[in-house]
C-alpha cells in the first residue's frame, strides 16, 4: 500500500509539473506573439539609378522590421531603430509614403514601446516637405544643445528647393509615448545647419551647449541679377520654442555673362554636369600651394575625387538635381559606402563655382577638413568653359612588347612584365591636356597618366601614357614609367 501511495504521489507530481511547464510555455508563446513585429512592406530607396530623382521607391529591403503596421493608405519606405529618449530601449523612425487622397506625400512616423501596456504604438507622425525621395536625409541630433535629440529631415521638394525641417521632442508621456513638435521648416536655394564643436563640459554632460544656427540662401527678389542672393540667419528662440530670423544679408552674386549663364543654368542637370566636368582648384590657396585642394568632377565615370595634398578620396556620383543657381549632387565614398557627401554647387562665374559640402546634413564650420569654398577651373583657354569636354576614347585592348592594357566600361586591367593590376579608371581634362587615372582595387595604388592618342591611316591607334601628378600649375610629368601602346583597327 505504501508503495502504491508513493507511486501515485510521483505520478501526480509529474503530471502537475508537466502542466505547469505547458502553461509556462503557452503563456510565454502568447507574450512572444504579442511582441512580434508586424511585418509589412518595407521599401528602401534604390540609389543605383542615379539621376532619376524622386518618386521611385525601389526594391524591397530586408533588415529592420517595423514594429507597427502601415495604415491602409501608406507604404513604408524606411525603418530605423534608434534610442531617441531617456528610456533604455530603442524607438523606431519610419518614413512612409501617404498614398491616399489627402494628405499625400512623405511623412515621418514614430513607433514607441509602452512598457506598462507591453505594446508598440504609433506615438506621433508628421508630413514632411521633401518630395524627391532619393535626396531625403534623416538625422537624429542634439541641435539645441540641451542633450535631447531632435529629428532633422532634409531633402528637395517639387520645385527643386532644398528643405530643412526640425522636430524637437515634447515632454514624454507614459501613456501616449514619444511625440515631437516642429521648430523650423524652411525651403530655399540652399539651407543648412551650422554645426560648431561643443566644449568638453558638454561632452561630459556637465553643461548645455549653444543651439546651432541655421543659414538659408534664396534669390534676392529686389535684384535683377538672378545670382544675387539673400542670406537669412535663423537662431533658436527658446521663449517662442521656434527658430526665428536673426539677420538678413544681401550677398552679391557673380556677374556671369548672360550668354554663358543661359547655357549652363538651363534647369537640366546634364548641362551643369557638362560645365563641371574636369579639374577645379580651391581659389583661396596660392597658385603654388602644394596643399591646395583639388576637385575632379567626372560624370562619365560617375565619380568625384577630392584631392588634398597627398591624399585623395573617391566618391561615387550617385545623383544630380538641377537647382536655380547650380547643382545638388549626392555622392558616396567608394571604399566606405556609408560615408555620404552632398555637394551644393553654385555657378559664380564662367570659370568658377562655390561649393558647399555636407556630411551627415551638418556643415562642420570649424573642421579643418572642410571642402567648402570657391573653386576655379584649371584651364588653359578661357573659352573652354562652356564647351563640353570631349574625352578621348580609350576603349579596347592595347599592347606593347612589355605591357597589355585594356579599358572596358569604366574598368581597366594592366599586365606588365613583373606586375599586374585591375580596377576602375577615370578620365578628365587639365586645361587642354587629358588625363586617365587608374585606380587599382581596394586600397591599391592610384596612377595618373597624361594621354596622347594618335590614329594611323590603317585605322590602328597609338597611345602614349606618361605618368603625371596633377597640381594647380597643371601636370607635373614624371621622367620614367611611360607606356607606348598600340591597338589594332577595331572591327
Ligand atoms: Ca528609448
């Protein structure tokens, strides 16, 4: 009997344990289901199709899942998880496209987690003025210096003006989640936040920093010269909780001959790209300054090269948008793809442009590595400016007793007796000279050659490549390393 009772006791205990285990598993699974992300269509901008601005929402993305569902009249375009506030967990910022009757356009949406109710909610949303999706930039930054993160949204609108919208967090509520209020929304030829470095006490959270200023540039409507501009400075007005105008200055524009301006500022991005093609040098540096900054614009090769002293950075030319006074260009670093630069380029003369460069939306005004400034075209003749740079056609296979070289669709391969290299190539002009730059694969060497090309009577071609270093004074030729190559007649 005693044995029976013992057996029964074990049996009941085992059953009870099994039941508790099952119940625990079931309630956990239900909780997990409740916390599971809602998976809806998540699209990202396809940057590969440079120049096709605007409405294209591209291919579906994998990765970040949105924690809240899209509304029936919405398409989710991007999702970013970030910790936006004081509580530990991450919130989500969604960019959505409203497809319903009204209102339409792009909007920013915040998804917040409510720990009390253990759910994700759509805690806030706002329409944004950006319409050209490929230009949209979203950043989360402490703009006001109060250690709270603002949402910064920039991008171009329908009339090719740059827009900037800032949202500041409101005092958070535990029942309704994180919400924001707009503190500035601007559209102009050019608009940017002036980021100044903040003191160490700010970095250590011992003090607040100064709010950043915002500058916007628009056409001076009282002037007949379309390149004359008005610069408006916007400063933070804490009492009104908005950015307000603090000063307005007139900036005289260049007196560009009407005929030249008409050819370049046509409203078509390709006309300004043709004008830019080639090598430009920083007008502030002395003509013999070896550290002068140089910019090479190569639309054909889809690249922009930043030279400074011995260093050079190559950026992929993703897209261009025509602006009233020039061009707005989106680029990304060839090696570090997440590093993006936006260039706002204004025509300031037949041979000069003003360049503003942004990384992360902010203009770092006290940084040493600034690329902003006025640049002049490196050119031999003054009339060259408005002519389209016709680059020599190097395509095909070339050889000499010692070398084999081929150029095909932006890529090259070079075989020498003792070495070989593969990579991309870029062509540009320096004055009347033509240059090809060979960029060997990742982290490899870069060599510039001056090009001389001759076509013979039988259709074969001779190519002489002389190693050079581009400088402000033109090309410095190296004494050794020249290549003399020939190409049979192309059939
Ligand atoms: Ca948080």
